[in-house]
C-alpha cells in the first residue's frame, strides 16, 4: 500500500510524465500556416514541465541545441488546461487522497476489529483508487499531446502539433495502477474479527 502511494505521488508531481516532440507553425496573413521550426521537445507532467536551456552553441531553432535541466516549472499562462488535462489532474489528486486514507485505515487492521461493511468500504475505496489512477492517462488525450493553437508570450498565434511517449513518470503511473490493483485484490478476502481474548494475547506478544 505504501509503495502504491509513493508511486502515485511521483506520478502526480513529476514533470516527466511524458516526453513530447512538437512541430510549431506560425499564422501569417490570410491565415496561411507555415512550418517555422520543431519545438525543443520538453518533457511535461500534470502540473509542470521540465526546463531546457540553450547550450550556447548551435542554431537556436535546433532542438539538439538545448539541454534538459533538473528544474520543473509551472505551465506558462498561454497553456490553458483542456477537459482531458483537467480530468487527469483531478483524478490524480483523488487517487492520492483516497489511496492515502485507505492505507491509514489498513494500518490499524492489525489492532482494530473492522466489521464486514467497513472492510468492504476499504476494498471499494481501493478499487476506486485504481480507477482514478488509470484515468490520469487521459493526459495523453489532451491538447499537449495532440494539436492546439494559442498566442504565445511573443504575441504571435502558433499552432503546435505534438506527439507524446510515456516518460519515467508515466511508467510510475503504470506501476501505481498495478500495485493498487494488487492491494485492492488482496482485501477482497474478509478476515474474521479477532475476539477480545485474541486481541489481548496479540497485544501481550508485542
């Protein structure tokens, strides 16, 4: 359970959920679109992107002239979250909150006698966590991984066509789905509650 939560936390907060390759076009007079240059190909996450810095050599319109840093920056103002990105963010947050609460309740299972209904609620919450964690991958349907158009800080309207592949954060997300599924499946079996005498013996042995 704790491993699942850590994986979910990393998935939500990394700026390398996906690696992006993009092609940027500028809108000219008459709405004609011309290819200006490929984007620098930054890795992105649910809430931030990985900064790239110009290396100081090579043309500035060449992606190979930029090196990735370890700094995660929030999205600029011209990146407006669409329904898919918003849903992915909400589901990631719900997965962390719901999963975290269930782990706390499961931690007391060794010393608290849960009835069948509360135990069933824990199981249901874990399977909901699996669902929410899986819905984080709606990020791949967002504009950031497809085509979107907006006015950048330079005041020029650009069309950006992007292709995304899973980064290490996305792989952590897959691992989180698997681990939450294993945890949820393990709670399907309802352990019989301990008697008062058994609980007393258990505490004496601790």
